[in-house]
C-alpha cells in the first residue's frame, strides 16, 4: 500500500488494513487503561478553571447582536472546514 493509493476524505477509511485498525484500537485501549501517571494529568489542580478559558477573549463585542454574528460566523467557518477535510 503506497501513500499515493490512499484517496482523500472519508474514502481513505476503507483503505486502512485490518491490522492497522487493530493497532489503533489497541493503542487507544492502552492509553485508556494505563491511566494518568503524571502531575499534569491530575485534574484536581484544575477544578476551578472553566474549559476554554485562557484569560482572554478572542471574539468580543459590547453589542450582543454583533457578538452573535461573530460567533455564528465562527461556527459556520468550522463547519466549512470539516466539510472541506472530508473531500
């Protein structure tokens, strides 16, 4: 199997050999079962932090209508990017 033989988008999923799927599932299982062993994985240190709150806002506006417009544009761009990746 050569890289040039792999199609774009979701069609590539059907070209992955069975042993490749076994390898991916086995590694994911290993990661899940081995559990967190580092201090960085200790979530109690981060219990008071809201996910995605980095201390600054990227999409801001004092006008609620303008903020809604910006947030909707961001969602639309994300959806467009997902469709483009699928081919």
